């Protein structure tokens, strides 16, 4: 993971591939890049899967950890309320 993060462009880099694509009206658009390159980047036909698993992998993992922790917290709270 560290070796991949080192190769990422700087945050806000205007020369990053993501910012070079344009929408149909000529403005920079990330969606255009995702649609055009999702199969080439990941080899998966489903664009939603590519965006969630490949492009936003760190974010999706973080959300999963938060939901898991919330579920464990709820189980512990409900388990503690059991009356003998």
C-alpha cells in the first residue's frame, strides 16, 4: 500500500490524469475519466464495482470499519441491558 500511495499525484495536482478529461460541455470532470478508463484500469465490466473497490478502496474500507464498530457497539450495549 505504501508503494502505491507514493506514486499517486499530489492532492489538487492540475496535471493529474483525472483533471485532464473534460465533460461534454468542456469542464473538467472526474466522471468522464472513470467511465472512459474503468475497464482498462481494473478489467471489470461493472463501473460501480470499479469505482467502489478500485478508485475509492481506502474510503470504502474506512466506511466498512465504522459500520462494523457501530454494530459491535450496539451489540455490547444491548447485551449489557439484559436483566437477570
